[in-house]
C-alpha cells in the first residue's frame, strides 16, 4: 500500500509539473472558500492588477487573472463567506461532503484543523511545484507548520495599526516639526492627547469597532499586556495571565478611552471606518489590511480624509509589542478529491505564492523574504511609516480553540462600555472564560 501511494504521488507530481510547463489541459474546476467580502460589481472582470486595490479587490483580481491565464484549463469558483460565520461553515463542509479545494485560514485557527487531520500536508506537494519554503520568514513558516509538516502556504503578517488623519492632528497641535504625528508614549499621555484633540476639534480622538465580535479592543488589550512583559496565554497553552496587575492596567486604560468620551462606543466595524473617512476622528485603530484602501480613498478626493498617514501602535509601557496574525492558504483534506482537482488546486496555490507582492499591496506585510527585500515592495505607499510593526508583531501561541478564547474575551471586555462593567469584573470574566477553554484543550 505504501509503495502504491508513493507511485501515485510521483505520478501526480510529474503530471503537475508537465502540465504547468507544457500547457497540458486538465479543465478542472476547483472551489475556493474565502472571506474578504464580495466585490464582483467593481472587480468581477478585472485582471489588470494595477486596477485592483483592497483585500477583496486584489484577491478577486488575482483569481480572475489565474482563470484567464493558467495553461491547464483550470477554473477557480469562489464561494465568499461572511467573516463572522466563516470557520463554522468551513467546518460544516466536512460533514456535507462539499469540502473546498483551497481555503483561506488564519494561523491562529490552523491548530483546530491540523490537530484533527483535516488539512492536506503540503511539504512535498509545494516542493514538487517549485515553492521554496526557505524564502518564507521563519516565523511565518513556523505558523504554517505542525509536527514537522507544512500544512499551509503562509501569505502575510497582519497587525493592528494607528491610521491617522493628519489634518485633524494638526488642528489639535499634535504634529511634530517633521510632519509626523505626535503619538502618546504612556497611558497618561494617551488620555491627555485625547482630551486635547477633542477640545480642539470637537471630534472623537479614536474611531474603533466597539459593537461587534471583531474584537479590535481585545487585540489592543493583548498588545498592552505584552508591552508590560506578560504573556496573555503561556507559550505551552496551559495558563492565562489576564486577571493580573498588568491586565488591570490595560483594561483601565481601554475603559478610560470610552468613559472620557474619546471614542464612540456606538460604532460597528463599517461604522468605525466610515467615521474615519468622513473626518469624524483623528485615529482609526484597525489593521494593516486597510492601508491600501484608505490611501486610495484619501487620494480620490471623494471623502473628507485628505492627508492620511500610518503609524505603529505606540509603545505605552516598557516594551514595544502589537497583536498580529497571518492569513494562509490551505487545502482542506478530501480523500475523494480527484488528481485533476489536486493538480489545479496546487497550481492555484503556486500562482498565489508567485503573486505575493500583489497581496502585500493591501498593507499586509509579505512573508516572502524576496518580496520584503525588493525595491517594488519598499516603494509601496506608507510602508516606512509602519516598518517597525514587523519587528514588534506578537501572536498568541498556536493552540486549539484560540479563536474561542478570543471571542470570549471580546464579549467580556466589550461589557465595560456596553454594559457598564468595571475593569476588574471584566478581567475576572475574561480569565475564567480563557481558563475554561484551556482546561478543555488539556
């Protein structure tokens, strides 16, 4: 049996490489499961990458380009899923039998799938089609691996940033002589700057998603705890350090942002973005994924935001740190997948890897060292403004049910501004919720 499988793998690898380089046709249709939104109205026919922007636009255009140009007759059929329901629906495909051929996955979620043997091992297939894993940043390759096997193609490093309206910051007197924004260097300065900004402009200092399960402030909470030298979750995934003095420092600061009226607690994710674009806030707390879109919007002249700049999440405690995760591409395991579909899926994965630079235009940091070192990447707008994010990026350990911990923390932290919970009570609830999940993992 082992010999037979080896022969089959060799035959598949030979066939794939032959088809990639000679143009042999397989005419396979593969399913592509992803979030990032639906933007077919704007980008459904775009294959010119220079005309695509934003996460949705770029991945849509890349898919169109692959369908138009691949030499094996493959066609990618995209199934777009709402972000909030994505992993539940992906899990459900294993029981319905409609397992996608390629899917997006966060590094933080991969252990839930690789630990249950639900992903196709990719070490050998990627080597067979010429993907050099040595080109990946070591941390990215580690995130894509488990038990000595690579299960995903790492595609980016994404982290939280401060997106800044420089015109409003200038109005508030929060701009340095060199034109850079003056950002706080301590919790006390953040509140001080926020009050100064609000008094000078009559607007919110911060715009941030505060009403939904996106959990942006949990990412900031984690960042602030890490900045104090404490691991939110231990490296071995056995203990949580949330209800701690460091956690209380972080929770009190976040609570003060709302109690001092420096952020609007009524905003959901789209609302927070729109408020920033409408010129209703000085700083939007959101991720790297927004840089390309906000830059394009500011340059369009169609929104109130005109003078846009990016900054690393500031260091408010003893060390720099900011929450980060990674998007990756996986092949969900399907023993019934045909050789033709496998060939097409791997060809699409190789195409995505070859076009990693295009994805990095979103604002995400590339995980390919050859891309990071290229003049093309260095010339992208605003990259120098948040270059340190790559060095300060910090992730929770790769453990099962990390997303469950994140969701539980989001609910309990949000209670501070949505239900009037005291910071200490929120910490106790977050700690208890995380411990329940960690015990289940054990």
